[in-house]
C-alpha cells in the first residue's frame, strides 16, 4: 500500500487535479487492486489530511501543502459521508454547459480552515478504508482532466510574471489542439488539459471557469492579464472555423459578421471588439465591477504570428508552440496581438492610467489619475510633432512639403560615405551592432506626461522634455569636448552629424527633441532656441518597460549560453551559432527585440486604411498612448548615444565609421574581428566607447566583409555612398539601396 501512496503522491506533485480514470486503471493494474481499493487509498489520504487540518497531527511541511491540495480535490470527487465509487459506477465527466459556471476546484475559505464533521470524514484506519463497499453514483463533474504528454511535451519556462497565483496555476496561455477525437489544451510547463468544450462559446466559458489560465497584473493598480487561447488548424476545424482566410478576409482582417461562430457567440451573450473575429480576436462580456470576463484568441494559421518576428513558430508542434509563447508571456507579458501591440500594451500594464483613491468620508474609493502614467484621455501633440495628414495640419495646402523649421524629424541613422585611400588599403569591413539600442535609449529617459505648452524665445533646459526650434548649424565636429576639460580635434568630414538622420550638417533652424539639443550643449556649443513646445509634467515613464524587456532579453540569452559576465573573447565565442542551440528560444529573442521597436513605433501609429483622408483623425489618435513626442525623444537619445560612442572612438583611435544604419556601425579594419579595431587594453574597453557584451547598449559582432566587396557593390550599383551597414551581415545585395 505504501507503493500505492507513493504513486498517488507523484500525481499530487505533478499538479494533476485528480487521478483520471486511465491513471486509476494504471494504478489498479500495477498494484493488483480493484478500483474500489484505489479510491479507498485516496480516502485514506483525505482522512489523513483532515486530521492535519484539524490540528491532530503535524506532518512535514511539504507533505502538508501537497495533501492540503489533494484534500480540496478529493472533496469534490467524494462528497461528504459518501463511500468510494465502485468500478461499475466510476465518475463520469460531462462537458461544460455554455452559460452555466462549472464547479470550482477551490473550496471556500471557511472550508479550508475550519473542517466540519459533515464535510470531512473522521480519520479511518488503512484496513477499514480498504474494505469494498457498495456506493451510490456520485454527482457528475465538469472538471478538466490533466495529463502529461510524452517526450514531445514542452520544457518548463520561467516563473509567471508577477509570481505564482492559484487563479492562474496553469499559466498565461494554452494552445488548444484536437487529437484522436479529444480537444486538448497544452499549457506552459508541459501540462495538458482535456477540454470538454464543443464550441467556441463553450471554450470561452471553460477557459474562464475551469482553465485556470491568465496572468497576474504587472502593477499594483493594474488589471490581471486575460487568458490567451491559441487554436491549431485541427482545433479550428473542430470548432467550425476556417483553417485559412480568403483573400478578402485577409484584407478585412476578420471573418464575416454572419459566420456561424460569431452567431453562436452572440446567442451566448459574448461580444467582439471592433476589430472583429480575426487573427487576434478578443471575446468578452462587459465588466461587472472589478470582475473581467475576457478571453483572447490567437490563430497562427490566419497569420497571427508575423514571420518577421516569430519566424516559423506557427508551424511548430503544439507543445513546442506552447513552450515558446509561454516563455515570451512569462518574461514579457501575454501577447495582446502583434509584437508592436504587445509592446504598447506593456507600457500601459506597467503604468495603468488610473488607481483607487483613498477612502472618502463614507469609506468609498474612487478612480483617480495614477501619477506617472499617461492618463486615460488622449492629449494633442504639438504642431511640429504632428505627422503629415494630422488634423492639426488641416489648413496646410494639400501638397505642402514641411521644412525642418516646421516639423520635428527625429529618426534613426541612415548615413554612409566613400572610403578614404587609407581605408581602401585595409582588407576588412567589420560591422558592430548595439544590443537593444532603442531599449537602452529609453532607459532613464525623462519624457513628457501631459499636453505641450508653447514658449516664445525660451531658455534651453535639458531637464525639460519637449521640442525646440534652434539653429545648430554652427556646431563644428572638428573640435568637440569629449571629457571634462578635454577637447579633441577630429576630421569632421568623416563623421555623421548628430542632428540629422542622414548625417548631413543642418543649414538653419530646425526642430529637435530635448536629447539632441542637450548633446550640442554637451559638446560645449551655445544654443539659443527661437521657440519651444515643452511639457512641464514629466517622468521616467519607460524605465519599468525597459527593465522588463531587458530582463526578458538577458534571461533568454543566458538560456542560450550567452551570459552577461563573459570576457570579450568568450562573448564572441558564445554568440557564434547561439541561435542553433535552441531555435525556439532564439525566436523569443527576436520577438523581444521586435516588441521594443514595434512598441515605440506604435507611439506614432499612422492611419491603417479605415477610409481615412488627410486632415481627418484616425483611430490611433484616440489612445492616450499615441505620443509622437515620446517616440521622438527615444530615437533622439538612441542616435545621440551612437554618435557619442563614435566620437569617443575617433578621438582615441583616429578611426571613423564608413557607414551607420540605425544601431549598426561599419569600420575598416586590419582584421576580421571587432577585437581587431576596438581599443581594448587588458580586457578593458575605452570608457564611453564601444564595448562587447550582451547587455543593452553594448555591442556584438554584426558581420565582416572584404573592402573589395564593399567597393565592388558600390560600383555595381553606381552608388558611391551605398550604405554598406545594411548588407554587412551576409554580404547579399539584391538591389540598389533606397534607404527603406
């Protein structure tokens, strides 16, 4: 019998809610027992736990926790004072009825702490418990059966965001498949649940009532993450949905409103968001107080997982897809759509717009603005921050081209120059790439939180976020200050200007974000703004966003064998082929990076069809997170960070980049490795310059090509300033560089 108890204990440890019929059958065969005797063995455990709960015995703490969970589970399988079921009357499992909540796994708090005689039987001896008894059929249950798949199951992932929460013990998401006549939900950590739901409305009900799927909130005033259900092609067929969308449906981004599944949802009083039933469908009922009832669906075969960021994730086996998405969800957040949408939603989840107030005179709390957030209402941008077609520009002539003195243009670098004679004599072109460059640019950045205020002839204040109209054409890069009381003489013609994306020297007044103007002051040049749009309420809104994405990136890279404490040589060796060590985790790395760039891009989302016409508002303008000023500030700081490193490197080594594209710089080198031109001394990098490493803001090797290759492709396309940084990775140039 001790062996049987050990087997039952193993089931407990595996988080199996109840030993399902097939497990009871296996135990019966393995130990030569009848089903009655197996059930009676469970009764013994239940009785033992009742003694512990009543304080009669003091078990070892780990056993107490495990058997306490078992007690709650057994209380449903074996009602109070009811004998164990016989083999002929084994528990049946019926599907959940749409609209009718299924029995909860958890017992009421009082039952957990104050067991009563009519609820929990008195402890019985092992001999007594093993005597067969005739019993009535117990009440049927709709509880899901859990099982562990064979070797193909997913590997465990990191702890769920926000810590373990019993309400979401099965993780933030599940991939639902249909195999051998049974719907199965593959959860994180390798857990597989039987899904009794026969329709999409029933699946939604099951997810909310029994699935125990979701994610704890990421911030105190925030909301818990809604469960995500990913549907495989087999599951789509099972639930009456098309496996792929037609061309018209892809263009519309949804299936028709008259589809039978949408009608089923409507009959069950479920609603869809304005984007309808598409690749990322949200199914909900209006919130009742603080209680949310919302499930999100992800349909990979409808192109929900963009191959640019998720590679071939949509074609992975079910358990592997659950592992991949579960890793991303636990380290970043449950996907809310594309990586761009998720990046934006992460900002809001970490800084909810409202919070509960202190109790008023009647003891009631009210919703109030959450300090440090962007609030719940959108604010207008400054006219210079508005993209073309914005309602603020409705009075401009239709084909008017705004000059730098009219529009703020803060974009990433796209600059290149011809090689010098000395550089042509070197054999290699080596590219280095800044890790998570835009995330690093967001770290510690002060951004505006309120609407802009116009100022005429202001005094520049580097601590005041905003846009400044100022003439920086007098800044001469041939002589700059690189440290305290240290000036450097450089060849300014070999450097990109830090003030324009194309690296061209400005010719007159132009609008710049605060970090750009602050850099001119850092180089020790006077600035005299003519006008400004500034925001007096400010904060480091993106710090927590950066921290979470940084941690997700570093944790995943560490899983791939690239740690943060490696020497330069060890780092280069670890980065060699790191994606092949675990291709699925490599996809997570790509998705995290895309979350950074996409989230920042969403801050200035442009019209997406919608029948929009220039001068009219578009949907994104209604979001508090439509903030082009924040995007401009991050890009400005990222570009300035790159230029600062370039200047430090040039002042110390006399080496200048031949091309810069966003976060990648290319140098002519005597050797093929970054260590052949980066000025390391005794393993220490140049302070303030480029440093090899995995942390955001440090650099990695992007690629190496020959100087002959570089000159050859420029001659082939008759483009003396072709940006070689765009092609340095693999050397493939398919067409003339258009800058796109």
